[in-house]
């Protein structure tokens, strides 16, 4: 099928490449000229495992192109909207400026029968509003909502083999037409018996935000248990293993530590609360405020732990920060717990030297005065404490003996509960972690 994808960020770029890989003819559109130039030259504008290879392959087939010219969408039958919905400044609500602008930009180029498919995460009610806008400006065009559940770091796999497909469509013939167009697009996944749920706009929008709210709640639940463990000398990692054996609970997303960050979970739960407030059901989601608070408290606790191992005073202390991305296998530092902790330590007067395998440039853009070095060894040189804040595989595998020769004081704070405490302790380190004795 001929497809356009408006917005070529973490979501849109991977979607465009993935759809071309599946055999469709795809044009990706973005307002950012440098991003488009990079994509056309076969370079991914951000770090995502597997994307560069797939991008080069897809470009070579001639089925994929990128442009800043929105009129290039003409002739495509399906138009995906994959622009960002960041948190609005000074409010919890989502900023829909980019979604509205994308739909308005598409409208003059749509023909009757075209399908506009929203992929961005939006407050419930947005699709119904946009559907009216599409019908008014492009008679005969239809709007569908098809939320995206991809995880950064696994975005290629999640795009090519999603664990479920959700279509929010209008009732009647137009809805049937929209669903059948989406079926053609996702034919490969459907042939593999991927579950598909066809529903109304509101349900489709809510599926996405409630999934993220659930995941955030699961993480904050275990981090709340970590707080209790800290007060009692219990071990939250063993607790998670033990409760995780109950199939009803499950072990996934029960990793206690610095908590969740990134471009989705934090802003999505806040936007969900803001929308619930508008709908008069704020009480139903008031627990999400606790989920957010528990999450942010972990960052403060990490700063307190650092102060503790530094003898009660952070000013002038040299702190090595290993990891800045919001999670491993990503260069994304949006709302990153690691970068937040690094910044808080700097504010307290600590001399922070930070590193990350992929997120040096993205961190520099957000916190220009943070000292950034390429390797953990350079970061650890002369350190009074080493903080592991993003669990990259290479940090999990660090040799405590070798690192012990580099630091000034052998103190390690494991912000992601990803090291073996016994190994570090037997190498002479003070090992501290969140929720662990
Ligand atoms: C999330 C959702 O998983 C995805 O379905 C949705 O489409 C977008 O938002 P992503 O932001 O890529 O994806 O990250 P995810 O893997 O969900 O991790 C989010 C954060 O939670 C990370 O900061 C991670 O470190 C943290 N996390 C995750 C924990 O602290 N503990 C866990 O057990 C799992």
C-alpha cells in the first residue's frame, strides 16, 4: 500500500522504516530538515538497535523516502500521524499542538477514501474532535486511531511483530473501510495470529494510556515496597522474585530502582490525570499522583544515599555517574531519572563526571554544564562514590577489582539493582542500593 507517515521521531521514523520493510511504499514527512537529510542518507537520527540496518535496506528497495514537503503525501491511501504529544509547560496536560498541526497540514492533500491514522498518544476525546476536523476539511476522508505500544530499544521488533493491534474506528461503512485498510497494512502480523481489537475511538485512546498507567503503577508498586524494605532491612529484589512467581502478578516490570522515565510513562500518567480532571473523574485516577510521587522520591533517595556514603556532605565530592539514558539501549534522556539525579548532585555542589554509551550528546543538549566523558573508567577516576544509574550491559559487567584501583573511595551505589552485591563487597567496596540491605 502507499503510506505516508507524518512525524519522524522515535515513533514515526521506526514506523516508516518498518512499513517499508513489510513491502509498503512509504513517504516519511517531518518539519526538521536535518532529521530528514540524515534519514535520506541512511542514518538514523537517534540510537535504536537494528534501525540503521533496516533503514539502509528499505532505502535501497526504493520503497522508502523522506521529505519536509507535506504535499508528498498526495497519492498515499493511508496517512499515519506519529508526532509527539509532550507535557504542556506549566501543566500536567498533553500539548496537542503538533497533532493538530499535522492533521491540518495533511487535510488539503487528502482525497475521498483516504484514511488518516492517529498513532500519537492522546487524551481520550482527541480522535472524535480530529475526526470532525478531517471530515470538515477533507470530505470523504476517514480518521482511525491505532495506538502504538513500541518500547524504545526494542522498537524495530515491536513495530514488525506487535503483541496486539488496536483499531479505533467510526461505526458504519467508513469504519469497516478503515479497518480493512489497516488489515492490509498489518497483513504480515495478522497472518501470525497477532490479536486484533477493533473498537471505538475512545476505547482505542484509553487502551494506550491505561496500559502505560498500569506499567507505571507496577513499577511504583515495587518501588514503594523498596521504601518499606529500606525501613525493615528486607531485600526488594528477592521480594520481587518471590511475588513474581505468582502468575497473576508476574515478574516483569517489577525491577525496583530509580524508577521510570522517558518520553512516555511520566508525561502519559500526568496527561491522563489532567484529562480525568476535565472529565470529572479525577478521583478515579488520584492514585496516579502517588505513582508519580513514589517514582520521583526514588531520585531524591539516591541523592541522599550518595550524601550518606560521602560522609554527610556532597559539596566538592567527586561523583561518577554511570548511565544517563532513561533506560539501556536508548540515547533518550527525556525525563531520565539518571540525568535528573546527576543534575540534583551538581546542584548540591558535587563534582559530577558522567558517562553513557549512547546518551552523551543528548545529555549535553539538555544539561550543557555536565562533565561528560566517554568511558566508565574515566568517570570513576578519583571518585568518592560511583553511581550506576542506567543498567547498560557493559556496566553490569564491570570488574569491581579493576575499578577499585581507579576510584578514590570504593563506594558503589546500584541505582538499578543490577550488580551482585557479594562480588562488590568481597572486592572491598561499600555496596548500597535502593530497597536492599
Ligand atoms: C513505554 C511502554 O513500555 C511502551 O509500551 C509505550 O509504547 C511507550 O512507553 P518505553 O518508554 O520505551 O516504553 O520504556 P519502558 O521499557 O516501558 O521503560 C520505562 C521506564 O521504566 C524506564 O525508565 C525503565 O528503566 C523503567 N523500568 C522499567 C523500571 O524502573 N522497572 C521495571 O521493572 C521496568
